[in-house]
């Protein structure tokens, strides 16, 4: 999904022409059918892959530990704490660093 979004952000033929929405006399073109299909395919693949990973990862990780053993129960608690920390740090990085890249370098660099 990210690869398709990167390709679409990089090639001008896969997106509508740049339009100044603040100019009332500007004529803005809507995306064509192939451009919309490429965009939605990338977005749906990205959502499908993220949903599968986010739903399966906690239960798959918890299944690796024996909760009747006190040492492994502590390790399972550490696993969930580390997983939550990784999700929060990943969100923080994506909201700061990746957005900075998209603003200063372009959407294709940010998706890439």
C-alpha cells in the first residue's frame, strides 16, 4: 500500500494537476478514474495490512508466554508494556518526523 502511494505521489501523471483553491477563477480538474482507482487501491491495501497486523500481534505475542509460571507472567506484562510503548513512539515519530519530511521534501519522500 505504501509503495503504491509513493508511486502515485512521485509521478505527475497519476495525480490531478496542481490547482490554487484560493483563486476563484481557477479551474481545478478532478482526479480521473485510473487516478482514483490507484489511490484507493493503495489506501485499502494499507488499511487491510495494518488492521491484520494490529489485531494479531498482541494475541500472538501473549500466546508465547505461560501465564501459570510467575516468571513468564512478568515477561508477558513486559511484552505488553513494550508493545504499547512502541506503538506510542511510532505514532509520535510519524506525527513529527515523517510530517516534516512530507512538508519539506514532498509526499513521495514521506511515503517512501
